[in-house]
C-alpha cells in the first residue's frame, strides 16, 4: 500500500483549489493537489467562465459589425467557422491550463490527476494510473465545485438537450433554441447563440429574469433581449419534454394556459448542484445540508476538525473569486492565523449585453431588510465616452447610508461594467463615503467618470446632468431628482 504523508491535501483543482494549494505552498507547507480532470482549472477555466467569455467576446464582433452601418462603415456578411471558433477557444483554455500546471510545478505542489475518496478523516485514497495511493495529511481542503443541475424530467438521454457544459462546445447553431432558466448562465449563453444566429426563447419560472440584480440594472438587458431574442417568457413552467424526430417537443404553461412547441435544441440552465456524491464524506465527520452542500463556519471549517471546505461545494454565491478568497481564509486558519469569510464584499457580474455588475448592499436587499438608504443614479446618456461607444444604455447607481454618507453598495449596467465594479468593491470595502468618490478625480473621457458623477448627483452638483439642490451655510445639500430616498 503506497502511503504519502503531507501537510495539506487540496481536493479539487479549480479556482478555489489551486489558489489554496499555491497559497499554502507559498507559506511553506507541503501540498498535494488532487484533481480528477486531466487539466487543472476546474469548471471555471474548462467549462464555464473562460470559454463563455471567449464566445461572448467573439460574438461582440458580429454585433458591432452589424451596428456599424450608421457610422458609415459597412462590412460583408460575416462567415462563421465553428471548428475554428472552438479551436480558438480551446487554445485559450490550453494556455491557461499549462500556466497553472507550471505554477504548481514552480511552487513544488504535487499534482495527482485522479478522483479522491475519503477512507476516513485522516486518509484520502487516490486511484492513480500507477495504482492506489493513500494520502495522510494534517489538514485537507475540499474544493470539488459543482455541476449543472439536470432535473430527471428533462434528462431524456437526448444530446439535443444540453447543460452549459455541452452548450459551450457550440457544435452547431440551432435555428430554434429554448433556454430553460433566466439566470446569469442562461442569459449569457442566450446572448452568444442569439448573436450567432439562433432564435432564442427563454422560459423562467419566476416573475423576472436575472432575479439577483436590481430591476433597474436588469432593465437595459431586457430591452436588448426584446430585439435580440425571439421571446423571454416569465412566470412559466416547463411541464414535459419529449423527443420528436430530430427536435424536442416542449409543453409549457403560463397563467394556466398550456402550449406545445418544437425546438432544435434545449439548454437546461436551472442552477447547479454540489459535487459531494461518492467522495466518501460519510466516512468523515463532515455534515451536509439537505441540498448536499458541505456545512462550514466563517473560517471555512467543517464539523470535522481536519477538514475545511471552500467554493461552490459550500453553497452561497457560486463565483470563482469567492472561492479564491475562501481559499486564503482556509489556509490562513490552518496556519494558525486569524481570518474570516464574514462580511466579504463579493462582486457579482452578468456578462450579458449590456453587462451588469454590483457589490455590497443592493436596493432590493435594503427594501427587504428595512434599511433606510439613499439611492443616487447617473444615466450613461450623459456620458461622452458612452456616446462614443454608441452604448448609452447604461446606468451607475450608489446605495448610500443617509447619516454617514457611506457607500453601502454599487450597481453598474453598461459596456464594461465588469471592469468598472472593482472601484465599487474598493469603496464599499474601505468604507468610503459618497464625497470620497465625488472628490476623487477620474480621467476624462472615461466610463469610470460615471462613478464620480453619480456621487456628485447625490450632492446635487453633477456636471453633466441636471439635479435639484440647495445650498446651506456654504455646504451643498442634495435633493436631486436622480437621487431619491428609500425609507421603511
């Protein structure tokens, strides 16, 4: 029996797992990283974040080419080579995967590419190509991630019914595509396929799509879908699916009325489930909730003193950057240093057209929790830089604590919102006030100015939009029309 002793085992090589392994190695710990896939990077790199953003970037070229006619620039009708498109996407994944492998090698992290299984709390069995290996460790960090949910009623064994994993292969451009689920994954992939030429229908059981975002931030995206998608149908349930020749027959219900339709492909995007099955967790003291997520405390510790868990497998926001931050918390705690996952300012981004990004307290949260806030908004129709992009469909908003004027939350919808939200994260994390943003000089002409001017809106003195304000004893007290108070 081949036994290996190490300080820390990290189970799972995604953004949380390899971040934990590298950080622990940087702190001088002996680390073994176990990953069942042939390439490190997890879902994010191989079947999620990176491939989807690559396709979104490529699809933007198609959209911009079509929209350039009014600028006096006309292109020939583009031709799409799906094989070359996939090869380009795969080359990105391969480069990143090789880079992560190289970083592991440089740090002295041993990587085992096989599935791990807990024999007990102190031992992980790994079925390698060279036979079984048994890892004995001081601590283990579980970072095995999640996979797309596929309800049994939809799992017909028909390749025309896809999850995000298959959809990101883009094997064909279906003429009629149904997306079940109007969350960020469904809407992002809907944007890709609609731009490539599919007639996209989205069915969402809830009354709204992109339910996590404030309605005013989601509104520009819904306006886009009205022209780019065939239909977005909310408050609708899919009752049944069946194979009908080369198509999928779908029966759905809206407001008590049923309809039967045929689609060339169906993308099921109704959430994700943790990869906690068949890990041998029952042989440890780790507890899971009724949905299978590993239960952890604010230090990422499970109920088993030797085992921590991070990322998708513990639930909450299923975001790569959340997993990476939790990785550092777990390693710090294992190394005896104070650290916690409480009160993290985690940005959320939806890479639709336009992009949506937010962090901290949302307006919806404030209403639900009864928190008194003031909301300031700056429309991108007043941004010179947005006009040069032909993208005035954006908005920047600040959620502000009235008494202290501290920025509690930031929301941005528009071109490049994903890049802009980092300033919002810093503002919320550092406890910045609206005046801090207003008095921080932003370069002109840029979209970043919308954050500065949004803060100026709060004080009633935004240069590029008209607001009502009154002066009192030399200080500006804002009562602007773009900044309104929400009190409960």
